[in-house]
């Protein structure tokens, strides 16, 4: 029983129907946002079905960006959406995988924590899932916890998680809600929405003892009243619990759209709760502002992971950070994907970089396409094009400067060339043993670490504070043996770890370049739509200034780039 004056914890489970990638992550984040705007403490949790212990060993092209939480958890990209929408920090309590669940159950069995009883998939696996969900609620002191399940109802690997939900709902029926997000196809020849696939998804839920309490209807256009009534009858639900979730201009329109459907009122009523307040004004103002913007800033992202179907998922936090910063100065970002391998094949193509306002070099691993990235960095440095390097991007910017400004012609990173005569980027000392022992999972330098900023630097001016905390994910660093030589040639290490061991930010002073900054950390993980990251904001300001100057001075070069997948019109996540 809850103490007098307090409500018992409430849980909302978000599950997908018909197909994957219908927008569960954005929807779960939006539900958290609208309930938060009604005065409730919320927590978002993602549960993924794969047997990996975390997302750190999964290729981004396979599963999207690896999002790093404050405590170093390598998680699904949806935790980034949760943070951007609710402005709450994520830790390992906000993330569950099948691998974690089985690992813990086996650990407890080996330690005799089951007191000699036999351990079985049912009920011990669902019980461990429930324990983790409740731990997330307690850690966040959440009144309402939103749990998103990866995958789609009907998939075999989802059964233990749905069973955990059934167990919780059977014990506390008034405190647990199930939200089904299902897709309504519209066959081109028929021109009308069809509900049969959603009805099938509802039947899949029925087969495991669950009935949806709400159905969010994903489609290109708003769900018709006829469709709503049909689904309402199938689910034995009031029609107001069938919520239209059409494609929208921006993912930040989703909470606004939900409120037009009165979702927070209906959710709170179903949970037996009353609204304490109603404040979504800033968010609604941002959504309106985004739609009205007609002036662009052109940003090129130079990398090598563009040869697959969902580049947006791989760089989602970078894209959103660029957008947040651009919106804050009244621009919309036009993002161009610049494949570095093209520059290796034909260096003349580098001239196309003159048509961008600024260049981002995001994180990555390995040697493919790296020489093309370094060539692009050199072009940006010598031509005065604003450049922002993130993690690997900072390391490659340091290599470029060492080769072409400091006279170390064969400088490299030992990640690519273990025998380079000038290893300006090398292992963090404690990482060498991990790699030698092939101990890769969860062993990088991960999570939030402090950095001290140099007075008078570009970074210090951007942050407007002497000390910051940012999230990391790397094994390599600037080799301390080369710092003095690089600094004598003009490179400034403006961010340093408090123990002065690690170079966290490298930059050129404003007198030498409009904006040339690299960070060993990942600032993109801490940007918010209503609070853009300071470094991204400074980068965008420099890019806008360059773009305006280019318009005055010359006609921009024609860019030969891949189609831009940076579309905000669809609920694409999860």
C-alpha cells in the first residue's frame, strides 16, 4: 500500500505491432514528456530482446547509434530520445537486455541465491525482468515508469517480457497499462487505411493474456473515425483510447500531436490520476518555430558509414544536435552526407567542400575511409571552413595537424598502423591489456568524466564555465609525448582531464581559424531541443557566418553527394 497522500507507482508498457520501426521510441519519449508536463515524475526504460549484454558490440549499421549513458552504459539509441524529450539522465537502470537478464539469473544460481531450487525460464526470467523494471522506478523515484519493448508482439524472444507485464498487471491491474503502437497500411490501389494487421497484433497480445489499454495508430495520415471504431470494438476499448499518430513534420511535433488527441488526460484518467498542471508551452513554441524556418545552413558530415539503408539511425544524436543548434539561431540545417572514400579515389572532389557552411567529423572506428577524412580535415583547416571533430574526429584532426603543420609526415594512430614512427594517437595505457586479452565488451573509457577548460579558448568561451562534464567512448588518446611539439606549431589543447593525463579538446585559436575544434568526448549525447549543446551552437554560428560570406563572395560549388536521409517527417525509432 502507498503511504497516505502518495500514489502507488504506475507503469505504462509500450509494445509494437505489425512491423518494427513504427516509432515506439519517439512515442515512449513523448508519453514521458506529456506526463511530465502534467506534473508527474517519470522514468523511461528500454528493454531489448537481443542476448547481447549491451549495445556496445553491435554494429551501428545493424542496430543504430550506440548511446552512452551518464554512468557509461552502452545502450540503444532510444535512450537518447528519452533524454532529449524529458531532459533526464539515463543510467544502466534505464536499459534491459535479454543478455543482462540471463546473466544475472545464472550468476544468482551459481551463488546459491535460489537456495537449491531448480531455476526455470518461467517464472525466474520474468521475475528478474520485473525486478529490473522496479529498480528503474526506485532509482528515479518515478510516479509513472514508461517501459518500451523492442521488437514486435508475436516474436518468440518477446514472450518472457510480455509474461513479466502480465504478471505485473494481474497483481496490480489498476497500476499497469499496455499501449500498443501498430501500423495502419494504406495500399496505393485501394487508397484507404486497413486495420486487419492491427487486429492480428491485438490477437497476438490476447494469446499471452494481455489486452491493450490504448492503441496508437501509426500511418501516413491521421486515422479515420471508422478505423478508430473498428479497432475500439476489437479491443473492447472506448474509442477515445484509440489514438491517431500520423507522420509529422518533426519528431518534436509528436507530443503536441498526442495532446491534440488528449492522450495525457485519457492516460491519467485510466491510471486513476489527476492532472497537477499543464505546461507544454515551450515545447509547442519550438514545434511551431521549426515549421516556419525557411533559411538554411548547409552542414556536411564526412564519414564512411553511409552505404546502408539507415544512416540517420547511426548518427541520430549528431543530427539532432546540429538541428538543435541551427534552430536556436533561426536556421534549419541542411545535412549533406560526404563519403570520405570518394576523396581517396579522387582528391579533386574535395573542392565540393567549399559549398558547405561547416563540416562535422563524427565518431567511428577502423581504417576504412580514414585517409579521405584526413584529406577533408586538411582542406577545411587550410580553407577556413568551420570543422567540428567528435571523438575519432578529434583524433584524426590531430593526426592531420601533426602531418601537415607539425612536420610529422607519417603520423598516425596505432589503431590503424601499429608501426607508425609517430603514434600521435595511441592506447590509453589501461586499454592495452583489454585489447591484448580480447576483452572488448564494456571496457572502453565510458561515461561522464570532468574536463578543465583553458581560459581564453574557443571551448571556454562556448561553455562559459571553467569545468565541464561530458560522456566518453574510446580506447585511444592523444599521445602525451607529442603534446609539446604540436602546441609549439599552434594546436591548442584547451580541455584537459583534471589529472592532466588526457587531452579532451583540441582547437585552433580564433585568430588562426573561424572554428576548428575536436573533442575526445561525445557532446552530441547532451544536446537538448530546448537547450542546444554550447559547442554545437558555436560551431553552427561560425558555419552560418561562413555561409553568408560565401553567398556574397561567390557562387557555391556544385555538391555531388548522396541523397539526404535527414528527414524529420516520420516517427522513426525503436
